[in-house]
């Protein structure tokens, strides 16, 4: 922190962290939520959390969005050749393994940075027990069977793409990079896109990512 001996990221300064930890840090370290005014910081953080709750309501709790999400991922798979039916079935199998006790494939993918079942980009930060009042409700609202189903709809396609890329000889990091070109990591966007997403257009990240992918498909096809 400028003018003090306090490091910007505290004990984590200069260290490598898990990709999921980095996503969370990017959420809480947004410059427009870390000004010299604590009152303004509190207002902005409260707003982004409420925006995140609203976005979950518009996506995970909307049946039409589930259908559009699956159809969109299927269309992208057909256009790019990623996440073939065979690898989708294998991906489902790996998630079943993880539920029963563990999946080496999923562990490797997460460690390499694959964005599986993450919602850090929404600005939601859930806490640990004990939690009371509306925060306890917010934790349930952002993490229940409906929300997890919505997250899995993306995660299965991402894992299938990752497994396909690994089978074709790419290392874990490059496999993640190629997967995220098609099945997006919504937390990985420039600061300008974050500003637009947090203010004028809450779902602008998808437009930004899809425009890049569409341009790439058009030039390559």
C-alpha cells in the first residue's frame, strides 16, 4: 500500500496461489472498491454483491437460461470440434468419480487453472459458519442444487474439452488455455470489461468473449 509498509496482498505478496484463490483476490481487489474512502468502498462492494445475487437469479433460477446454456455450449462444440460426445460422457464419469471420492483428472485440471464450478466473477464471496441473518440466506441462495446444476452445465463441457486437448498431447496449462477460448472463464477479463460488467451491462463479459471467439471461427473457417 503506497506510503506504508503494508503489502498489497499481505502474506500472499510475491507468492503463487491456487487459481481459485486468485479469482477471489481479483474480486475483492477491484480498484473501484479499494479507494481511500471506506464509505465508498462499502457502497461499491455492497452494490456488486447485490448485482451478483441478481445475476444468479437471472441465470441459475431461470429455466430458459439452462436450455440456452446447454444449446449454446452444444453449438460451440459443433463449430469448434471441442467437447465431443465421447469426451462429454467421459467428463460426466469423472465428475461421478469426484463425487464418490476423487478424480485425478479433475484435480489436475483445477490445479492448471480450469474454471470448474466457479462464480467469483459474480462478486459473491461466501463465508464460513457461523453465519446468521440474510448472509446465511445469501450463502444458500448462491450454493444449492439449482445453482450447482447451472454451473455443471458449463463444467462438463469444459472438462470434456480439457480431456480432449490432453489426449491430443497438450500440457495441462495449454489445455486449459485452449478450453477457455471456447468455454469461457468469466473471471479472466480486462479491467475495462469489468467496469462495463459491474455498471452498464451485467452480462457484457459473454458478449466480449463470444465476439472474440466468433471472429476467430470466421477467420479460420
